C-alpha cells in the first residue's frame, strides 16, 4: 500500500477521496450489473444508503471531464418533504454537494430548487407530499429517498413514472429503511427491480464508536431492531389481529389514577436454563363510568425465561407489591393447582385468580384486539418483544417462532380487567330484556 501511494502523483492522491467505486461497500452501495429499471437500496439507520444514492447520481450526471455530458441530463430528487430533500439529499453530510469533487460541484439555485452542474445537467428537488408538482416536468433519472415513509407514496410514485420519459432507459434509485406498506411491497415484486440491503453494522467504520453496540443492546430481536438496524422488510401477516401502526397509536406516557391493577402470568412448563419464557405483564384499568369509557393500560412487561416455578412466582409476587396490584391472574392449564400453590408459598396473602384456557389463543385474543381498535388500550411505553408477538397473531394461528407467552399474559390481564367485568354488566340487562 505504501509503495502504491508513493507512486501516485499529488493530483492522483487528491482525487482518491472522490473515487467512490474504490471505497464503496460492495454489498449495497455499488450499482448492480445488467439492465434494471429500479434499484432498491434497503438498509438500517446509518448503513450508508444516502451516500449510495448521491454517488449514483454522480455516475449519471458526470462525464469524462467537468464539462463533458453524462448519461443523464434531467434528474428528479424526491424526498418526503422539500426540506428533507434539500437538507439530506442535497446539503447533507452524505448528500450530492458533499460527495462531489470541487471541479464538478453543481451550483445550488435555491429559488428554483435545483442543482446545475458545470456540464449543464439539472436536478430538481420534489416533495412526495405534493405529487402534482411532478405533473409536467420530464426526466431521464430519479433518486427517491425514504420512500417507505411517504404519506402519499403511491400517488407520487405514479406521477414520477409518467415523468420518466427521457433517454434510452430511465432508471430510479430508491434509498429507504424498509417499512411495511403496499408501495414498497409492490415494487419488490415488479420485473426490472433489483434489490441490495445492508444492516447498520455494515457501515460501522463511519459511525460513532460504540453506536452499533449500544443500539443493538437495546433493540436487537425486536421488530424495530429488525427494521431500523437490520434493514429487514418485516413480513405482513394476512389478517393479523394487530398492526404496528395500531399499536403505535396507543402509546402514551400519561397514566391516570387506576381503579384496578393486575399481574398476569402465563407460567413456563419447564424450568432451568432451557426453560420456556414465562409471560408476565402488569396492566391497569380505569373502570369508573359507562363500559364504553373504560380504558386499560399496559404498564410493564416483566416476562422472563430460565426460572424455576419458585423463581417466577417470586417475581410475580414482587410485581404485585411493586404496583400495589389487586391480584395475580395465572393460567393453570399446564400447572393446575400447583400454580396457585407455588405463589401461595411465596406470599399466602396474595389473591390469585386461576384461569383456564378453553379456547384457542386467537379466539381468546380477538376481543382484546377489538379493544385496541376502539382505542381503549394504552401502552405506557415501548414493549417491542410483546408487540412483535401481537403482530404475529392471525386467524390461522401464531406465525412467529416459539410461543406467544407475552401476548398470552396480556390477553389474560385485559380479559380480567375489561372483558369479563363488562360481560357481567351486560348479562343482567340482556336477561331483563
């Protein structure tokens, strides 16, 4: 390496930082070979997607010299908003201006929202929130950033396709962290689409020291971690009882005084290091007033694996006292009377309601999912592992790996707090009718 560098001229040394094909991460930053219409670059946060998009624009607009024409003459730069297109795609640290060598750097004309290169090539920025602005102009290339976040994604994409009518074969590069949605799913299935992907860790050398380890420790294994760090497009389970958007809409840090609090336990069958997870959640509810005004709150997911019956019973009793709960609700299908007995050995004064599953998991979960759809359940924080299980419950059964122990515990808690008390109020009225 030293001999190689010593043999370069000063001009060649100065040009090295701008030779992206030398520094690019081959897994996802180098354009695929062969003919394609759409290149989808899916990646985790900080994986280098923006740099890849900006460098691809360079390959399209630059010629052999600063004044020589490139492959493309008219380029569309489409971001979620105009501000994001300008601040990230144009002026960002990995944007077009930052990655272009000084002798070829385009001029940013703010009033016209466009870049103009020394060879006359133009690139304009557009907002995906205003698809109509793409009606009229025409292009031979486009770069779309964070497409999975576009609120009017399908409308904007359609307008862009009508505008890509110049050149021999207009191409589009899409850089995005994948999120479930019809537009991205449809693009992945279309002929002429090529895909590259990479996790956040692939670009570790260009990130703050310890960043990858820190976020991985917090989010690894969750649906957010798989999406935001691994760059994974999570499967959409057809007919799932819960969707991430539905759960996200429930989130709040404000919890009012609660009328009842329960600790729900879905006990593990086995014990020891290889023991199944023991689902254990704390939920509370406001049940003052008409039934339709009741609200339930998920307060804590304390699920744990590898504990003996004495261990998880002690944990459940500890949660009971910590939250000043009214009782522990425990499923007894596997352990029978032993479940309540083990809890009684830890603290004989703790009230325990034993519940037995007489229907399948999905049938038990459906009334609880309905509470979410009605906006009557609040998650007081983020509970990624539990929420991941909820989103894998479908009419065909649980689609995730293992067993939904956390989700089972949640269903038991909300059934005890909301479903059963509401049914007891409604039945006398029905009998009177």
